[in-house]
C-alpha cells in the first residue's frame, strides 16, 4: 500500500498473484466538501482472449466489487459522526477481511 497525500493505492490478492490495483482518491471541493473516488483495475494476462478477460472480470470482480464498494460506507460514517469504524462494522469481504 502506498499513500501519495491525496489517497491510497492498494494491490489485492495473495502474493505473488496480485489480482488488482485499487486506487482511493480524495479531492477537496471547498472547506466543507470533498469527493472520494475508488477505481479498481484488474490485472489480466495480455495473451487472454477478450472473452476470457470478460469472464474473469465478471467471476472475480462483478458481485465482489459491488460488495466491497458497499462495505466502504465507513467513510461516510466517520465524516458524519466523527466516530471511528469498528473492524467489519459494515460487513466483511473475502479480499479485504481476515
């Protein structure tokens, strides 16, 4: 994981087989507002056919990514309440929870 002052970059998947890069970015929109974006880029072998790539993305990232994005509701929780998020407070995820 790296932090560049405006967000985080994470690589997910068990070493040495990383499966994707997740980039979190926070952009100030004024004194009272900010924007959070999350971009998930799957790592795919370049020699795979387009059909295989699409199948892989659906299988490993379709529902799983939707579940992950839903579980990051903790960001809103901290912003609104000022309270820390407890581990797995908004659910678990097979890639990110232990």
